[in-house]
């Protein structure tokens, strides 16, 4: 018990530090954490996911999200054709990890619905859903990646949303237990002219919610998981706009000089405000 409690404290400390480090360096920082404390790799996995990648499925001519949830070595399984790309050379087809027939049917349905959700809310991007079996129930990763370049004053933009769902279906109980862990990594670069320069905004946000529902069939899983994801994404977007963006505007307003002649007066005032806060 002491060991588990100690590891949980280490996990919370690692997550707290990762939130304070530059989000654009998340992948490198996560690798460094695993080198220092390899025993935390599995505990951090549901909460922190390296930046998502995009691959192409030549069989269906569709793009899919490549992540740790659908990889085998350097190959990744496409949710559209259920095949690995590039094909693994050293592992026979029968030995590759695939979802059960029941979960594969659910996975296909989830991908169709989540693709429509992504198109409606994100107006583009790439989405993928991957499911795998648990001892009692199943788990899944619902992934969205949206990239922007040179549009509406934005020089670059990235949105990586990772929703990991665990559904516990105990045969001795009449309820299903849901646990949703969400992490969002976003980066936005706003182009400016020679006088204003470029502004970069980065954020890494994690949320976790749990719920219980009476067992009502597999179709209800889709409805309930979809509602949980929609609610938590709405909460994160409001948090980004209400806190992160507001803080960014506050910092920029405190250091911006409207007129070069005012610079000698602005800097002492800013120094005085900083000293007062200390």
C-alpha cells in the first residue's frame, strides 16, 4: 500500500511539473521523465500522450491518427481497413494485436459517428477510435488532430485531443461504470507585422470524469460516451478561453507599449507592479 501511495504521489508530481513546462516540448519532456522514472510510464500513459501523428491508409484512401494506442513497433493499425501500415516484417499477421469481433463492430460504428462529430465541431481534421478488451469490459481511445496553417491571422495551429475511456461491465452487477480521461495539447501562432512580432500560445490540459449507468445495450455505450466527450471538450474550451487566453491578454497588455515615447514611463510602472505582487 505504501508503495502504491508513493507512486501515486510521484505521478501527481510529474503531471504537475509537465503542466508547467512548455507544452511544445511535451514529447521530449515525457521521454526524459520515463528515463528518470521508468516505473511511471504506465501510470502517466492515460494522462499524457505524445503529439499525435497522421498516417495514410492506402486500402481505403483515408487518413488516420497514429498513436501509442494503435501501434506495433513502427507500424500502426488503421481503424478503416483494420490493417497495419507499413506491414510489420517480423511479426506474423496472426500474432498482431486486434480487437475482438464484438469490439471491432463497435469500433467501426464509433469511427463513423466520431468522424461526423469531428466534422461538425472542428470543421475538418482527422479522427480515429481504437478499442481493446479488458478483463471486465473494454477501453477505447478517441483521438482528434486538427492542424491550421496561414488562415485568419493564424500562422500555425495544432489541436490534439485524446479521450481514453474505460467501461467496466461486471457480470455480477446491473450497471456499467465509465471513466473518461482527457488530455488536450494546443498550440497557436498568431502572425504579426514588424512592430508587433509573432505571438505563440500553448496549453496542455487534462481532465477526468467518472459516471455510472444502468446496463442498456451497446448502442447506449455510444450515446453516453459521446455525451461525456462532448461535455468535457466544452468544459476545456471554456477553460482555455476564460483562463488561459485571458491570462495571455493580461500579460500582453501589461508589457505592450503603445507609443515609443511612453517606454521610459511604462517600464518603471511595470517594475513597480511586479515588486508589489511579490
